[in-house]
């Protein structure tokens, strides 16, 4: 790495934890995000960071750099999973469909709030057969799907007519309780750490820039999107000046993955394909140079704001870094060490030089274009390979 490294400013970890818990307390399934948008706008106001908001609520903030171009974006999403009423049932219960992609097995037993046109009603998501005293072994043999769960509302409700009288309608939003729990040893459990943990980290990184009065090399646009869980994400709020975009999201700790709950993950590929070679390797080098605990990983069943941005036609370099977590789209768990590492890498990226100054313009000549493996590097790699003859028995050489 040729650019000069500067010490990273400290992260306000109390601010990070407070922000995360406050975000988790605000229901924000896709389509019901106004409240969380207003909260984040308030946080940005308090930090003195200017921003604009799209018609539907995506936020684009600005941290001014020494130069305007090539600008970069760093993005996290405010929306979460949830559910919606699809049927008022004759037994007085409510059939539901998911908002976003998640399994009904993780909804079973969840406490929730149903939002009618005029009020909020508490309830519980239950399988169709709920009591062993009534159904015996039938509770273990019933199928697992959204067609086999229903919501029991905490109101007198034994018929469709009673639901209608309470103001319940098809299309009402449902938000499941996050159930946050922060352990003294640093583990954090909750629904919707995806992606509210990353939002809290991004706001904390912005605060570190502000508190440290850091001089950034180029303009940075922190983005907060509202439809990532349904695929569109950062297709809005971008503009042509942005040449690089790093998504902050959950990273999956599971068998066959290298992600760790106590490190930041740099993802090289997801379901949409590989991320930008140069931007991803820049992040790897920054983590190495600053001694930030990190892992590399690839994800087979994963999409992010970066994929949405490219698929919307934006010609930008994209990368993905995430906090390591167990049980995504379920009862998620991470560790504060991972959030700290994600915050440190985010700040290191904001302080670093762009991948290529040529990226100021969307089109240009070959002059200044990036090069992945130079002939010299290829020669080193080739000469470093062992001689196959070394592995043969002397008699066979």
C-alpha cells in the first residue's frame, strides 16, 4: 500500500450501543419505515451532518472531503423483515404472508404488533396446532410454512366479524418484537441486527469523523436505504458522482463459511457475482495495515445494496463488509468485537484515498486504468511455484 496510513480515531462505543438499542426499538419492516428514517435524520442533525431524503425515505448524507470527485458511498439499510395480513380467518385469527425472505419457523412463538389503520394491536404468531393437550403428537407432524401459522390477537376475537369490528384488514403491517439482549461478555442477541447493527456502526463511524475533525480525501455519502430486504435497496439515492460504494451488512457465520462473530468479514462474492477486485482488496489491505481482525468469505444465498445499485444501471465499484453473526433472518447473534472491527474498517476506508483517480469520470482513455495483476507480479507468482521434479522419487527423475 503506497498511501500514507493515519491512526484511526476512537469509536464512541457507548454511542454505538445506545444507537443500536434505540434502532431496534423502532419497528421498520419494509414499507413501514418512516419512523426509523426520522430517527436517523435526527441522529445526523445532532452530528451536524447534512442530508437529503428521497420521496420514499432513503437518506443520502454528505461528509465533505478535500475533493468532490471521485465521490464514494457507504451504505446500510434501515428496513427489516416483517409480515402482512393476507386473510381474516373464520376462527378469529389472522393469516399472514412474509415481508422479505424468511422462514415461518422463526416466526412461530414470536410476539408482535399489528398496525391497523387506526390502532396497534398486540399478538402472537402460532402454528395452527398449538397445544399438545389438544392435538397430541399432531403438533410435531404439522408442516412448516407460512400457510401453517396464524396470528392470535390480544383482543376478543373468535370470528371474522370481530376482527373486522376491531379494524383489522387485509394488508395491515405486522412487526415482530426484536427481543434485544446485550450480555456483559459482549454478545448481542436480537431480531433485526440485520441491518440495524450496521446502521449503528455507520452512524458511529460518521461520529468518529466529526469528533476527530478528520480531513477526508474525497466526498463521502453515507446512505441509509429502506428496501434492501425486498431487493431494490440502493437503486435509489445514488447519483453519477459516486464511483465507489461499500455496503455494510450482516455476514453469515455457519458451517462452510469463514465468517467469525468477533471479526469483520470482507465478502468477495455473493449471489449477484464478484464484487470489485480493487475495492475489495483495498479493504483487505486496510484491515491488514491497521491490525483489524477480519475474515474473507463468499456467500451463495445473499444479496445486498451493492447488487441492487449495479443492477439498477450504476457503473460503480462495489464491495461488501459485514459484522459476523449467527442465525441470519432468525434470532440473530453477534459480538461487540465484530461491530468494533466493522466500525474501524469503515473509518479506515473513509480516510483512505480512492481506488483510482481516473474514476472522477465515468468514461476515459486507458490512461490511469487499474491493473489487477501486473506482468511483474505474475512473474513472481510463477517463479515462486515449486519444481514438480522435487516431488518425484530420485529413481523416477
